C-alpha cells in the first residue's frame, strides 16, 4: 500500500549516505547524468538537423522523412543493439545510455527548431538582406532568437523523454547503479515496494528537470524581451 512505498522512500533517502548504493539519490544521480548527457547530444544534433532542413530544401525532402521514420522503431528493440554495438568497440558505461537518450529526444528538438527557425518575420528577413547580411548572420541575429520559445517547448518534452531513455538504457547493460538497475533488481527479487519507490523517484526527477528548463526559459526569454 502507499504507506509502504513512502516508508521505503524515507528509509532509503535518510537511512544511508547519498553516495551509498542503498540510497535512491545515488541511483537518481546516475540516471540524471545519462539523461542530461543524452539531452545535450540530442540538442546539438536536433539544432544541426533543423538548420540543415531550413536552409537546404533538398535536405527537407530527403532527410526529414527519415527523421520521422526513426521514431517508429521501438526503443526497447534498438536499445540492446546500441549497447552491444558500442560495447564491441569498447564504449561502455555512460555513453551507450546517452546515445539511447539522444535517439529519443533529438526528434522533438528537430521538429520544434524547424518550426522556430521558420517563424522569423519575413519583413525582418528582407531587412537583413537589404543590409547585405549573409545567411549565418541572419541565423544568429534573427532566426535563432525567434526560435527560442519553440526550443524550450521542445526541451520540456525531450528532457522527460531522456529520463525514460536513460532508464531503458540501464536495463540491458546489467549495471548496478541507476533507477533502471533498481527497477530490474526489484523485479528479479520480487521487491514490489522497491520498484514503486524507483518509479516515484524517476517521476520526481523528470519534474525537477522540467522545472529547471522552465526556469531557464523564464530567465533567458525574459532578458530577450519575449513574452
């Protein structure tokens, strides 16, 4: 019952040091590290793809369908493949989990940034051309600032997805740390209370990360004068 789950959470968080594997904060940090690393990789990939799609019509016709099709592959099917392939070339630990997170979260960022980069006022773009501004100058001075509201909306979705990706990435690795490993050990030994406690911590982690993104949005867009 819920009281057992609350007791498990309380005992885990207060009964052991934060660096102890028996403390859920330790496992939460391991999952958060993978999620944030994958989110950063997905952010870079998403912005790069969106810029290419916006500035090159050929990429829009050839690349965008593949970007969409990539999201039809179940992550539970591709995650073990990523872990095995990267493990065969000596890449283990954080990187395979981050790649899985990147695979999940780059799509919302790409779609949001394509919409955002195209949201710049056409009159302002014409004004930039009148001043003989090149494409890179228009990107940094006009298109990128105009895309910020779309970017933060995409980030709120992506940061939650990246937590899911980190947990899924921990399942096939057989690791001893992370919320995914906690869920797996709980299922092996029939510890239902442990599973629920890990699920609640995963939810709280997602909420906390979304709150951080929201705070950054208010600060950055407030300074830019965007409402």
